[in-house]
């Protein structure tokens, strides 16, 4: 029999973890897990001592993801390291989270309990949020390289990411294969986990197809009507900007460009069934090619990396005046100046709230539209045909992103590209730093944030 001090750690390969029964589910043979590891398919690994869970890995190299959870004495996950692969053989610590509980009976991940989150950029700049029932405090930090990156270890080398001290053991770890039942629970009855994925587009084609019906999550049904033709957008450079027309100064064009030319702009329209009036603007499109879209990808600005996005997150353009617009990058400065002059001294002969506005010096135009439910942040999706050519740019107002298609809506056949290539054969022999060193650095950051918050409350 093992003791807490002899360092023997049982390794169970499985489908995932069930927080209700607090046990691994769907045990799988090590050989099967190794095959998934090599092919980039997801699996999980539980490290335990005498039946007590100590650490859980969630691995999905197909999406460049490695998640590590540590457990407390009540078999609750209370600390999380989320790694992303940004370069061959190396993992970046994207996010660290820690939870504390008010009692042993409290479930894991309490919504209104104590929580610390640190999100780290590749250059080491970090954002920290410390929250509890009394509110939250946001601070910044700098994370040295030895605490934000680790080598991508070979399959089975779990001590590259977690060591004896992190598991509460006093000596070196010996990994021991746990007994794996011949059959585990049926896959369909197990809790499902997946790598954190950014927001995905849904129903984009349907938003511009009259007669489509989409059931919103609030119980209403949207009927898509004929899209409005807002004119042709002049793109002399082929570099597109999507922005709030009243905040153009810092707007940058997307990294994906198209051939210079004039392109049709369509504004999606809808009404809620059972009403007689038009509904909100669900989307706006710059149509580049009148061809079927085979794939969608998130439009990015220079410096943005979709691999750094968390679950359901996206890069989008901000709206603070209730409107969005499209324009060529060459017209940005002139339009920004025109709008500034108009705001200082409105000219009744110039309607900057019109759908289309022309810039006299550059000869470009700006096509504006109402931004869905108003202010917020909205993604732009790039559509491509089967040959990879750009078919459209679609600004999604997110009104119907979570809606379910109803007959006679044609199902979408386009796939979403996450711009992450699966790499599995790029392992290294050792981490760049000790796991405990990183854990101690995080503990120090929490102490600093906690002391700072306490001081702030005393003022």
C-alpha cells in the first residue's frame, strides 16, 4: 500500500472528469490515449494517490491545448493552468485561475465566490482580476519568461508539468499505471469537455436568405426578409476597415485584403414573427464574389492571434454610437476629419447618419448601418469559397448567433477555420522551469493582489 510520502502516483487515462460523482469517467487504455495524443484527438489524464485525485490533464493537441487542474481535499478542482501551443515544441501559459470555497460542502467553480484570474500575453504582459462577493479589482502584472512557457513534453511525461510539491507529496514522483476496466461508461452518458474555443459563426448564410426562420434563445422566432442593398463600396486599396463611423481615428484595416474594386454592400433585415415591424439589423455584408461560401474565419487586425482567445471570445470592432460602417483604409483619415468637423459644427447639407457618405478628396465612400442592439463589440467573419478565395466580409451583430435554424432554413455547409495547425511530433525532453517555481510565482501574485485590494478597501 502506498503512503502520501512514497511518491507513487496512479495514472488513469480517461474521457474526462465528472464533478458530481468526483471521479474519472470513461477510462481508456494507455495505448488508446497515446494514439489520440499522436493524432491530435482529445483525452484526459487523472493523477491520484490512494484513490484521492491530485491532478487532471485535459489534452487536445489538435487545438494546441493543454489544461492542468489541481484538486483540494474535497476532490474539487481549485487551480487551473491553461496552456496554448504558439510555436513548435513550446507551450505558452495563457491563463491561470484559482478558486477558494466558503465550506467543504460548496461545489467547485462557485459563481459568486473568491476567484483569481490571470491572463498572460506572449510578451509577458498580464491582466489580473481578483473577485469575491464584495466586487472585483483589476490590476496588471509582468510575467517573466520562465514562468509563462514550458517545453511540450513527450506523451506520458506528466511530471514535466506538475511535480511532487504541487501534488502535496514529499518525495520524487513515480508514475504507476492504474488498473483500467475493460469497458467504461458509454460515451453518450459522460460529461463532455472540449478545448476552449473562440466564438464560431452560425447562421451567416441564413441571415441573407429571405424566408429563413431562426429561433432565438428567448423564445422568439426571427423571419429573415429581403436584404437591403446599401450601395457599392469603393475599395481602391482593397484594405477594408469595419468600425463605428464616429470613432475612426484608431481603426486599422484587416490583415486579409482583396483586389481593388467596387463591391456590393448588403444589410440583413428581419422581423420577429407575430409583429408587423422590422426588427434589429442582424448583420452587414461586403460581397466580394457571388459564390457559395465553403468556410468562415475571424477577420483579424495586425497583432491579433486567434489562438489566444478564450472560450467564446472574439476580436471585434467597438461601437459606441449605435452604428457600424465599412470603408477603405485610404479614406479613414479624411472621414475621421470630416466627422470631427461635423460634430463641432453640424452642416445641415451633410448627413453623416446616411447609409452612404462620400469623401471629396480621396473619392472613397463610407457605408454605414445600424448596429444590431446598439453599442458593444462585434466580430467580422471572412467567407471563402472552395478554392480559398474571399467571398465576403460579414459584420455579425450577434443577435441570432445562438439561434437555432427552423424549416425552411437551409442548413449551413460552411466550416469554421480556427487558423490553428495541429502539431504533435515536436516534443522536447524537459521544461524550461520547474512546475513548483511557476506555482510559487502565481501564489506570490495572489498575495500581492489580495494585499493591494485590502489596502484599497481601507482607504
